[in-house]
C-alpha cells in the first residue's frame, strides 16, 4: 500500500536541503506542519516543493525569516501578496546597494594593498598615511 505525500527525506532531496532545515522551516512557521502517516512520519504534499523553492529564493535575495513568514502569510497570487512583495523588495534594494558600496570600498582597499606591493606592515605607506588621505 502506498502512502500519499512525500516523506521528509524525499522532499529534502528534491529541494536540496537537509531534513533538519525542513523541520526548522516548520518550527519557524514557513511551511505548515504536514499530515502524518499512521507510522508517525511526515507526509508533505507536492505543493511543498514550490513553497520551499519560494523560501529559498527569498533567502538568497536577503530576506529574513520574519519577512518571509509575513510574505507567505498572505495568499500568493493575490494582489495583497504582490503589493507586499513589492514593498519588501523596495525596502531591500537600498540595503543591497549599501552592501555593494561597502564591498566596492573593500575591493579598492585590497587592490591598493596589492598595488603597493611592499607586503611589509611596518613600513607600508598605506598604513602610515592618515585615514582621510586619498589613495
């Protein structure tokens, strides 16, 4: 007799996560607790694959658990969900721009160190210049 739904290991393999991550998503309220089979094992519906994909995409975009939970709380595909996504994305872009700016500055510092070539911390001109001196 076959049991409907995906076992946690099957879902984990399909979405390339560990089962512990799926349990965490469940505890965090990102995925609903799945029904359990008579033997007590979780049985996820096929729709869980798409939901986990959305969670992973949102995490890659830099959204935190609370933002993802809020986004998932509204019905996906409804105008309110679209509006909420746009608001979250609009708030995230300045954060991403700040990270890019910081990384650009860091890259310039590392490039200056490589261009200096001294590799001598005691006599390095980059370290002995005042911090506000342009490089």
